[in-house]
């Protein structure tokens, strides 16, 4: 195969669902064909309007909002799962993390009262003191805003991870897919897309390579392949100098790894030739330095496990 497919990255992924505590019961959140769906809520947008008017926002709706906020968040690849077993986060963890009250801000110097929570009336300050007080107020407002953003981000990520491993790897795949075709462009807030994607590829590929050929994960080095073809893989050196060097396209993480296809029948899958669930055709290496072969694979069960 000389050309990579241009179909959707999630063609080898089945739908998945999870029950989450929402209100007084448990509701179903489902992922299918690259989208998150709230099966227990007929009109999530109307619920958002009611929440904006002072009503309580349903947890399902909060999760959907968090998913949308982080669907292209590169930093998620740094804190997300390295293998398909995922991260163990419970809804109790989410609730516990959200229990910090809004009246207190944690800073390097200790606890700061929120705006308006200070002592009673103050004497009129001098012009210099007034200027200093304004500057301090601006700094405190900025600190409060940063704290609120950090708190929201922490709650978002814990909520998304609490959905379970199947959702975690699908979200990672979606993040990769959002950036794979823009590797050479600068990311937001000075983040290098290339460096993040290389680190994400190497960290996950190393664990696959350990199962594939027994190599220490620390001896695996990855780079991003650009252009036609699937890339390259070679084993060099001996003993402590042994290194497995692999070059793969950035979207390997979405198309192959997130789909549970990375290792099938003792072959390292390097590309998807024909996507589909539960049957697909992949391009795979029997060993480093060999020519890849086409394999027809079949998904075994609902989990991310494929067989020849």
C-alpha cells in the first residue's frame, strides 16, 4: 500500500456507552462515530438555556460541554492514558475535587479570601495607597480568574476520565485527529504540536513495542513520518545500545492505537488499509526491518481486541 486512507479516523471503533450519576438517577452517555451523545436527555441545548437562567445543570450536559472544550486539547495527551486500560478515576473522585468552596483561593502564600469577604469599613486611603490597592485588586481578580479556570479544567478532566477507558482513548484519538494534519503549525499558548505529538506517540508506542518484541520501553525512539507510505522501523545496536527507531504518521495514534489495533497476531500494525467494524484490513510488520504485510482482522467482542 502506498497511499494512506482518507476516511474518518474512527472507522475501526465500535460504539460504547456508560452510565453516569446524573440528578437523582443514572443516565446513559454514548459515543458513536466520533460524537458524544446524551441518550437520556431529549434536548440538552434547552437544558443549557435553563441552567443559564439559574437552573441546575445536569451532569451529563456538563460532561458533554467538557468533551467539547477538550476535544482538541493537546495537553490531554500528556495526562491521558498510555495504554488501553485507561486511568482509574471514579465519580467520587470528581465530587471530592469539586468540594473546594468558592470563598477561598489557594495561593503560594496560603489562603486568600474571595472578593468582598474582607473586614468591615476602611479609612479613605492616600493617592499612593489607593493606587497600590487598585493594583492589588487587579492582581487578586486575575488570581481568582486563574484559580477558577484551573478548577474548571481539573473538574473537566476528572469528569472525562471518569467515563472510563473506552471514552478516554476515543477522546485521545479525537485530539490527535484535530492536530495530525497541522503538525508544522504552532499550537496555542506557545505549545509545539510536533513535540507534543512525538512525545504522545513515543510513550504509547513504547508500551506496544515491549509486548511486540520484549524491548525495554526506554529503548524505543519515535518520530513523525510525513509524506507517502506508512513510515519506517529499524532495530539498531546491541545490549544497552539497542534501540528501536520507528517513524509513523501522527494519526497512527488515532487510527491504530485508539482502535486497539496496534498489536495483532504478533505483528505491529502500522496503518489501516481498509477500516471497518468488526472487520478491517491492516498493514503490519512481523519484525523490525521487514516488509509490512496485509492482514485481515476481526474484532473479538466489544472491547479493543482484534484477531487474525
